[in-house]
C-alpha cells in the first residue's frame, strides 16, 4: 500500500520513541527544551558514530538530521515508552584508530545500542562493539561487516539493495543491455560485481563495466566508451558530485538510452548542476522523497522537524538527510519494543524479531535476515524509482520495488 495513505496515528507510534544527541564523552538531560509532549524519567543511552572532516569524506548532514529527529520526538513525542534517550555522539576522522576509539568511548558510556551515520572505517568500530555485545545499526551499510556482521542491522539496503531493485526495474522496463560506469576502486569494483549479478539474475546478461578514476574531472571519454555499442541503459555507480557531469556528458554525446543512478545523485545540488541533462534520468530511492511524496504525513513531519530543529529548509532537505532522520526514528520504534528497561540483549532481540516495525518514510523493516539473499544484516531492500519530467521529480516505479 502506498505510504501516502498512512495517517498521523501511525506517526504517533513512531514518534513515541526517539533520541537526543549529546557530545562525545559527555552526558546531559535528554530533553534540552520544552515541547508539546516532552519525555521524562531515566534516559536510555544510545551511541552514534559519524565521519566528519575526513580526507576520505565528511557527512555532517547525517548527524544533523539525526539530531533533528531526536529533538522532535524527545520534545514532542514522549520519548521511548515515556523515557528520553541520551545519544552519545562521537565524530571519527575516517581512520580505523579513530573509529575504534569512538567505539571504546561508547562502551564506557554504557550504551544499549550504537548507530553509525556513515563511517568508512566502521569495521574497526564493529569489532569493539561486537565484543561488548552491543548491537550495531549501520544507517548506510557500505562494506564487509555492515552487510554480514554478527548483531548488525541495516534499515536500508544501501548499494546492495539499490542495485538489486534497480536491476529488477530495468528488466521490467524491457532493458536487454546495460553499460555500467564505475568508480575504479576496490569498493567500486565490488559494487559493479553486485550490480552485474543482480542484472544477470533478472535476465540482463549483456553487461559492460567501464571503470573510471575516482579523481576524474572530465567524463567524456568514459561515457564514450560506455555508450559505444548503444546499450539500452547506462547505469552510473559513482560518487554523487560527479553525477551531473556524467549526465551532461551522456546527453552531449547524443546518448538517448536510459540513464540510471543511485540515491545520492538525486541531491538538489547535483540536479541543479546537471540542468536539462537530468531530464528522463532514473534514480533509486530507499525512502520517500520530499520532492515526490510531499503530501505524505511522515515526509511532512520530517520537513517540519528539520526546519524547526536544524534550520534546514525544505528545498535543502535532500541528499543524505532523510536517511539520518529516518534511521533514528526507525531505531526508536524498535527500542520501544525492547521493554521499559532496554538492555543490549533486549534491544538485539527486538531488532531481530521477525515482525519488525513500520519503517519511517519507508516500507516495513524486518531484521530476521531474509530481506535480501546473501546479506544477513539487511532489514529492508525495497526501492522507489524516481525520474525527472519537465524539471520535476516524479514517481517512476508505481510503488515499492521488492528485489
């Protein structure tokens, strides 16, 4: 059933559980301001690790959106079963040592569950957290233990889920041949292999993979190579800032086939840089988007909270922000299932439960290991496909695609 049919009553269930952020190594009251329905009682401790100001990438938008979700629910939603949550946040610089240090900090703080926004050295943190029996929620699974670690949970399928759903969408649309432009790094090649396997599973066996340097600034040559045999679709597995340039290169070369991108490329800044070249392109989205599903009650709640508690206007509420917000809200709903006095054991049990919860701005999230074959941590691999039509983002998939 389409998410737009949900009522605010369903929101109140999710809004009854959320978290408040504090600085790394510090503790404070989980309610830092008045609201319409503030939480009270003893706080529940939750950890949050995020990579920022690192040479390999900085993702403060995830943390900022998570904090907005926290403040909204703790001030207005009554907390988790009436209790506030104290979120211990630690910023890592992307090195294994820093991520491990953050994990040790969370262990000392006594958190009952830890989240990551995005951390390229997440496996180092995982080792510490797993040894301490602390469940680990990977908001943006990207590698190794994020996909198959013990006591790890991912509410969205990230690359693995997007590739599987995008392959299913292309196959349903009659695509027979695909060229894939991929970031020429080990993780990029791994992603290309995953996507190629997903395409093959859906009957698309004419697949060409064309790698390009992650430092490239001109994509004319790689797009020329990828479109030389005029494939039905050109899929792009590249970092978001370059997506607009690839769209422009493809259109300037006269390529008229389908252009398909991952969710990061639907960022407003990317679309603005692409201009008319974005027309007709397809984008995989794991969550409902403000531009397409603005009338959905949960999307409205997200936009309002981001504006009120983070000062981010609706036209800048794209990119990774929805994932940061949604992951906290969905975790909070699982915490509410862990009882009045959550522990690492009861939180793990609640997360692993086969009945799951309704994902925030998402379809149901079930963490019993069955959502996506070969990826035991994935709790939801559904995707919506969005396209650009006359400058506006519109639904292209008519509901959730289940890989």
